[in-house]
């Protein structure tokens, strides 16, 4: 299962895969990114990513410009609450994805 296709209208995003591999769908084209590789997604491009393997994948995500961090946190929390899946589907979605929280101060 993959995350919903979405857009960052004003932000370029990128990911560097540290371990495992991640599948990205950007503007309708699928790419597989492996350790040491980077993908850059232009602002406004519909995209999503997922891990198809049993092996955990680790990546660093970057968004530029950063915009308002607190607003992003609120939107993410709202999306999480409204993205309702059964427990087993949620477990499959997050299997192999590791998230590292960053302590970032808002402007």
C-alpha cells in the first residue's frame, strides 16, 4: 500500500535513501531509489512513495523552502486523522518505513 498521491504546491521535495529501497511515483512515472541515490520532486508535481519490500527502508526527506513548520505539523496531524485504514492495512502501509522526528523551531 502506498501513501495517497499528493502535491506540495510551493515546495520542492527530495529524498536520499540511506538503506533499503523506495518506490516513487512522480508525474505518473515510477522510479526505484536505492541506498545513496537521491530523487528531487519539483513543486506542484503529483507524487507518492512506498516500500514494497520486507526490508525496512530509511531515507532523509527535505522540503524547500521550509515555509511554516507549525502549519505543516497541524496539516499532517489532520491528514493522519482523516486517513482512516483498518489496522492491518495501516500496518502494511507503515511496514518498512522509519520516520525520525526532527526538533525544528517555528519562526
